[in-house]
C-alpha cells in the first residue's frame, strides 16, 4: 500500500484530536459575538448540538479538518467553549445522535468560515498534487510532506482529505519526483566536453574527490530544506488562524 510509509499508529493519530497547548486553546477556542450568534439555540439546536457545533467551528481552523469523534475533543477545549456558551461540558456526551449530525455541522461551519471541500478530481486536489510534487522535488521525507500539505490546505481554507487519501498523494508525489529527478539527471548524448568533443565529458561524480564534496553539499542542502520547510509551516500556521 502506498501509504505504508506511515505506521498505522501514526495514521491513527492523524485522524484524531492531538493534545492542545495554551496558545492554541486561546487562539482557536475563543468565540466571537458572531460565532455565538451562529451557534444560537433559536435555530432549533439543543445544548449537545450547540456544543458539538462549537467544537467543529473551533477545530476546523485549528486542524484543517474535524475528527469523526467530536466527543473526543480535548477536555480543556470543550470546557472553554462550554463556559462561553453557558453550557455544561458534559452535554457533549449526547452529541451525534443522528448519523449525519457531524457531516451536516462540518458543512455549516465550512460555509460560515468560507472554507471549501476538496473532492476527487477537483481544482483544489489538482493544486494540492502540484504543490506536493514541487515540495517532493525539494525534500523526500513523507512526514514533512504530509505536514506541509496539511498546512498548505489550512492556508487555502480547504478541508483536509482523509488521512489515507493524503498519504497516497504524498506517496505519488514522491514517486513522481524521483522519476523526474532521474530524467533530469540523465546524460544527453549531444553534450560537448571541455575540448569540444561529443559524448566524452567526464561525469562530475567521477572526478577525484568530488564524491566527498557532493555528499557534503547534499547534506547541507537537506538541512537548509528542512529549516525552510519548518519556517514555511510556522508562517502558514500564523497566517491561517481564524479571524
């Protein structure tokens, strides 16, 4: 399976709520007046539905998706939302009695926040494929590619596809990047050497001592790419916060 580069336990973690720190708790789980109006009980929602919808509202900008088990949200996040809505956090246990409650709520939240989905074959998916290919040409780490892709989707206000879908997209991008790299590194039969003769140029990686130099340069490039990717993730994370 292409997604086999990710251990099963890691895939499971990517499907669920992570632990939340104080900064994210304040940034994403603080409701505005407009948010409270959006969650108003006058729309026929009971306490459990209001709190569950609030969790979805805060979680989408935070993670870029809403986990299937909304009731498993971090207790501190649930408590913060419940306090702002004047609800008991325990009412969330009754959330999702209808089969399509979460799906309907994610759709409502996406519309309210201006987010879009990314169905197969859509322009959003094609843009993501190109983004992943471009990043895979720079770095081959599947974990880093997955993380940067998830952050890219948040910056584009696009709901993250399922874990398996995105993992397979990462695997496809890595394979395509390797193929393109092999093609770009191939020797052209018409190349001229320093003396002007054809096909007699000595490859650089065969020059005396060049292997050590190239190895150092590749290692240095890998470090710089990792630093650059980390900076990109941090920058997108800051600009992708909910306003």
